[in-house]
C-alpha cells in the first residue's frame, strides 16, 4: 500500500513542468519577435505600410474639408 501511494505521489509531482512550459513560451516569444522584426525590416513591407498611412492621412484631411 505504501509503495502505491509513493507511485501516485510521484505521478502528481510536476514541478519540472513549469520550467519546461516557461522554456517553450520563451522560445515561442523570441521566435515570434524575430519573425516580426524580419517582416518590419523588409523594404516592401515598409513601403506598403507607408502607402496605407498616406491614404489614411489623405482620407482624414478630405473628411475635415481640406485638400482637393
């Protein structure tokens, strides 16, 4: 009976899991940030974002009654 309780106790002991979960979360976060940085540093992406910003500014100016 005592051996069975020890085995059950060992199965429920998951203290190492939190460390593994933090490691996986950290790797995933760093990978995601790396991908975002690669996308942002792409000149084509920057040009597309710049065009979108210019269109938004133009729409706002026209909505305010200015511009042609």
